[in-house]
C-alpha cells in the first residue's frame, strides 16, 4: 500500500470558510497531483507539481490554490468555500525516473481522499 | 477529442463467477493504458499497465488485454470474490507531453454478491 496520506478524510463546513486539505507522502516522490472526483464521474486533474516550488494548474479550472514548500507536503487551500466545491479530492504522487526524464509510464499512487461537503 | 469510455456502467455478479469489463478510447497519440481499482471511499490502486507493444498483462485473478489497433481494452476478473466489489477505472496516457497526460474513464461499478 502506498505511503500517501490525506487529512481530513471527511469535512463538512459552512459557506465562506477557508479550508486547507493536507496531503503528505513518505516515498520521496517529486511529482504530486490533486484530482477532483464527483460520484460516478471521472477524475479531473486540478493541480500538479514537479517538485519543490513548482506548481501548475491542471485540466479542470479550480478556485483552489496549492503550495509545495517541502517535497513530502502538497496542501490544497480554498480561501472561501462554496457549495459548488462539494466533491471528493484525491491527492497522488509519482516518482521521476532515474534519468530525470518524466515518463508517462510513471505510476501514480493515490491517497484515500478527502470528502468535502460545503453547506 | 480524447475520450475514454467504459462499459458497463455497473455490473452485479455472484461470488465465484467471472466477468469482463470493457474500455474504448480515442486518445492519440497513445502511450499506455492502466486499469485501477477504487474501493468505496478510497483512492485508486493500480492493477495493470500496458504499453503499445503489450496485448495482455496479468495480476493475480485480473487479466487485462489491449488491442491498440481497435483502441479497446478489457479487464477480465476470474473467480470473483466479495473483495472485488469496487469501481474499476480505465486510464489512458498520451505521449504528447512530458506530463504524460492521463485521461480517465468514469469507471465500472462492480458488485459481487455472496
């Protein structure tokens, strides 16, 4: 089982609150990702990072922001939560190959997810 | 538009029976195809990965096949167990970028009854 952790597992919060979803991995992986998944729907990439101080927006527009100050830590923040942010958020990481070249065969290891409900 | 379509959307089988899940994709250029298993309330876990040159890959009771010409893949589960109840997600990667962009299917929800 992958050593990637997310907290909290479940969060119910009121509209307008600021929240931070935590993601940590102990595998030393350089690449990390945040996905959003609604029930019965596909995963959508919202943020990714190649390494420390590197963050990029993914395919799905998101009002959330991320930071990567340490290799093992990739938190996601919502400054003002809204009901439209209700979803499952999955964090993942993958290892850059020894050559340093990022290949598409990198396997992503997923955390257990955070189920966010905004009232 | 690059897409990954999975069928059936949901499937119920009895314990001990076999089943086959389908994945059709239009992703191009193609790099590899993965099958993931996602238990309820958990993150996906990789089962198999196949590149263009591979047409079959096994992982225990799971066997994945790939036909790159017809852009189809299947996941065959043998002698199903209650623990196989999960969503099975087909993921296709292109080689069009260093990110190795991933295209996710919506999954097939498998339920195994005793």
